C-alpha cells in the first residue's frame, strides 16, 4: 500500500476526496451602520459588519473563488413577530442590494428564519409560551420572498417548522420566482455547538429552548424522514447541521438520496479549532483541511464553513 503514498505526486493522483472552492459557502453577519466591523469574541477572526464592509468581504470571497456567501442579519430593533426579517428595508435586504451591485460571480444565499429578529429569540410566532407552527409559515414565506426580490439567488430556511419548504416554494412560485432554489436546513439538530453563533446574532431564546422544533441529537432515522419530507415539498438542496458530530447522518443521507447535500461546519466547531490552535494543541491549517475533508468524504457536496476563504486559498 505504501507504493502510492511515497510522495505528494502519487498521493495527489490517487486522492479519493477533493476540496473545491466552488462548493464552499461563507457565512457572514450583517448589521446596521457604516464602517462597522465588530469582533465576535467566541469566533476569533469573524465579525459582525455593516453593509459597506460586507460588500468588501464579498468581493474578497469572489476573488478567491468561493462559490457563495450566506447572509445572516442583525437588526437594529426586534419585535414579537420578527418583522425585520421580511421588511423591504431590512438589513439583509439592504446588504443583498449592495452586494449584488458590486459582485457578479457569487451565489447569494440568505438564512430564512425569525430568531435573529424576534424579541424573544425563538424561530416563530409565540402563543401561550409555545412556538406556533402554521402562523409562522406565512412570515417565513414573506421573508424568503423579500430576500429574493432584493437579489438573493437561493434561500435557506433554518427554522425547522413543519411545512415551511412547501410554504416558501408556493410563495416564490406564485410571485413568479420559479427558478429560485431552496436549500433547506432539513436535519438541524438541537445542538450545543450553536453557542458562538447565538452570541454573534443575539438570538439566544429568552425563555425555554428550541428542542420542541429542532431535532433530538440521538435520532438518525428521523433525519431521513425530515429530508424526505423537505424534498417532497420542493427543496432543491438539503442541509445537515452541525457537520462534524453528525458525519454519520451525512453518510446515511448520501446513501438514501440523490439530491445535493450541504453540511454546515457551525460556530462551535470553528471555535473549538481556534481555541485549540491558539493554545498550540493543534496544527491549525492541517486541522482545517482535515475536518473539511472529513465532511466532504462523508458525502457532503456543499460545505458551509467560516473557513471558506482560507480553504479556498489552501486548495488552489
């Protein structure tokens, strides 16, 4: 076996899993203001930024060959029904228009959810202390449509309400946007790995938690049911989130479905690598490459990662 491992040329020739920058999506946090670039303390090297800086970073992403960016909005004000998520002058809508004017070759993806925009931090409409499923669907469809009208190439619902893919697909089709794909957070687990993201987006629930709508981590067969339902409702790409602790789910989904699969290397995964590397416990670049390769090797076609820009340079 060592004959084909003895130098880099042979190793490269027989390498089974290859990383392609065009299949990377870089998440970005956009906030109001101008000239804003706030450090996210639990995610060293990541920032919440105003639209002008988001445009500059999107241009860098385009230049290094990343396939797309995903926008998360941090609004100036929040309310009970997350109206900033579907306002024409919302922060994501504003960023989409500005980035679209300056960038041509990136796929612009938007996270469709209410949690960053609600005063209570949950992903939907609250009634009697619980998230109401069906009333939330109408607002999610409104948010997706407003994103597409502002320039989004693809929408990615992350709320985990039942039926939201169908509601969004119907809303887009009725408005004439039949060519806009949906990348559904199909198997999104109620994970401890979201902590740094919630700091960045200010989306920690003010009461309770999200376990009544996000998936229970011990369940694998349930993930396949979720994916099957989302595909039946019109999802074009299905996502598994988080990635590293759920490689088995990615692999099982790859065996069961022909649709493109995305995996999200989430904020907690990023924070662990950064913390260990800062302490000299891990070789940072090798760890970034190894974890990305593992996710792709498990069966993911698309990798959503905060390392997208660095990885694009590494795999040139």
